[in-house]
């Protein structure tokens, strides 16, 4: 029951600067990158009117990933919550 309570806080509000995010991999232009962003946690760096800038630890710092709100699947201020989602997706739990 503890994990159900934890997941109730995810996606409760609009993503804010500094939140951890998991994005969807629906980009047809680069399948390898789409797989990467859907299996890793990024940090929301900046929010423009219709775009979000997300930073990933394993990508070159000069690379900027811009996305819209619809591509962000999950967000939370607690990274551990999103790690649990990735693990559950990995093992189909």
C-alpha cells in the first residue's frame, strides 16, 4: 500500500523548474534517442510558453532537448518515485 500512496503525488500539478521527468519516445526521426528519453529520467531546466527544456545526465551538456507538455509522461519533485516507475515498466509490473 505504501507505493500506491507514493504514486498519488505524481502528475498532481503542472511541471515546475527542477522537477524530474520521464518523456515519451514517440519521435520517428531517431529511434535510439526516443528509446533513451523514455528509459531515463531528466531534469526540467526551463519552461517557455509551449516548450520545456530538459537536461539529461548522459547527454552532452551543450545538447538541448526541447519538448511540449504532451511528450512528458510523468513528472515529480522526487526522483525516487520516477525510478520506481522505470523499474516497474522494465519488469512489466
